[in-house]
C-alpha cells in the first residue's frame, strides 16, 4: 500500500513538472485559437497621395493664417536669498529642579527657558 502511494505521488509530481515545462514552451497550449474568417477582411489598401494638380491654391478650402511673432526677453532667475532664522527666547525661565545634591542637601537651581526660531523678515 505504501509503495502504491509513493509511486502515484511520484507520477503526479512528474506529470506536474512536465506540464509546467510544456506551458513554458507553449503558453497558449490550452486556449482556443482565434478563428479568422477571412484574411481579406483584415487587409487594407492605403490610398496613394493625391497629385499636386488636384489642389488649387485659390480654393476656399485652403486657409492661410497670419504669421505669429513671439517676442520675449531674457531675464535672470531670482537668486535664493539665504536668511538664517533668528533664535530668540519665547518662554519665561522655569525651574526644573536642583543642580546637584551633596550630603542630602540640594544645592543650586537648574533653570531653563525655551528658544524659538523666528523668521527675521516678520520680526
């Protein structure tokens, strides 16, 4: 029973391997080919260019447009101005705590304040 199961699994794997190989060779193997009714239905004839004698320059179909003149001048690109932001305090002083503790006694006070970058053009 075990041999039958092993052999059938081996045969199924080999068949799947062969099927994948065949699909790589011919990707449209299991599709229905498109039916072409007539080769003449797809063929088109391209008309030749009309001879110059058929085009009349004074014909009302021909329209002349006025010349377009574009005038301009060179301008320099505006240069980027490097403006450094001004740093200024924007909060009052606050006490965070003691600077250090020595022999169980707090010594000194640590104070901070917040600095904000301000645009120098709007000051």
